[in-house]
C-alpha cells in the first residue's frame, strides 16, 4: 500500500490529462455549443397560427407525436437555403408533424416566403421572440426533433443539409 | 385667516417632502436596477457574436436578452435567478466566466491539482536522489 503513495501525483496527472484529452477529441465546435435542452422536456409554448390567426397552437397538443420544430423567418437567408430540403423531408415523412415557428417576422413577408412551398403542418407566430428564448434559439434557422414523449432528441443551429439529414435526422424520424 | 394660511403652508410642505423623498427612493431603485442590469449583461455572452458580451453587443439576440434581463429585474428577480434562467435555456456557454459549481469542478481544480502533483513528483525525485 505504501508503494502506491509516491505514484499518486502521477496517477492524478494522468487522470486529468485523460479527461482533457477526452474533451478535446470530442466532435464539438465551441462556437456552436450543443443545445442546453437536448434530452430534456420540450418547453411549453402557446401561440396563434400564422395562416389562421384564430387557431391557437399549443406545444402540449403535440405530445404523443413525433414532431420537427423549425424556427425560420423571411428575412433569414440561410432559411431560404434549407427550405427545399424541409419540403423534401415533409414529403418523405408524412407521419411526422412539422411545426414552423415564424420568428419576429411580418405576416405578408412570411406568406410570400411560403409561396415557393410550405413544408409546415402548423406555423406558430413568435412576434416577440419569447418562444425562441424558451427553446434557447440564438440564430436562425434552428431545428429541433421531439419524440413522442415530448423529449428533445435533436437540435441543430443553421441550415439543415442533405448530409445532416442522411446522417442524423433520417434515422430519428424513421424509428 | 393667519391660522388657515399656516395650515396650508404645513400641508404643502409635507406634500413637497413626500414627493421629494419618493423621487429619491425611485432614483435610488433605478440606480440599483441599472447597476444590476449592467453587471448581468456584462456576464452574459452574445451567442451570435464573436467574443462580445451582451452589454457591448447590439445584435438581435443581445437586444432580446437585454429586454429579458430588464423585465426580470423589474420583477425583483435576483442576479443568480436571472443567470440561472439564461443557463437553463442557452447552457453554460452563455456565461462568459465558467461558474464554480459541480459540473465545472474539474475545470476549476485541475490546474491546482496539476501544480501540486508536479511539485510532489519533483520533491519525491529530489528525496530519492539525495
């Protein structure tokens, strides 16, 4: 037992370097941190629908369904880039509910934006940015996948690409 | 007549005193609110910028955070409660300086452990040699 004491500092050093090396080799981008809400319950939200403003959208209504929540705005250029792919995803996964959250936008501009195609089943209005804040959104577009239990299983900042769809989203939506 | 005038004078004196003191209290409260607002927004990172805090930044994200901080301060929320609210939604990354808590313990303690370990190794070697 006494023999191990002189080796303790070395053991501590190796353990700490091991930890540091583990975190360094993780596939993490410090300027694009993972969502704090990943693997947590979807935040509650209520809003009016963009198209039918009398229709009330409530996050709780979606429990029991697999959903995609996509934050977008007509003034956001990367949103335009991912839009055709979102339409394709909506067509490929008709069993999945796609909810758009129109963030700090003008109704007419948003409607014009959707003229090229509307992948969303419902579109929540987020005029004051409160829904975005509840979801920890800091840059548009942002996409979340929520499972049947209401748990956020995927969060992505930036436009969805074919590579991301094939590598991560497709599997989550097909399960 | 003289007594009536004296009463009027006394009432107006007290009213003026109340107005001045309430203004003083409001000003003092606003001062504290502004000070807390500056402190909190300087602690938070503008997540849509590079190396800027929310206080210095004028992006849409920072404006939204500033508004939320101000609203919560007006509701008498403490600094800790507001920062916790932000961390809950945006993660630890939103805090410019990592907080001293369980999750960051390794980060805070590892330099000290490394230095102490290095010293112990050196002392051990020196003893062995002598």
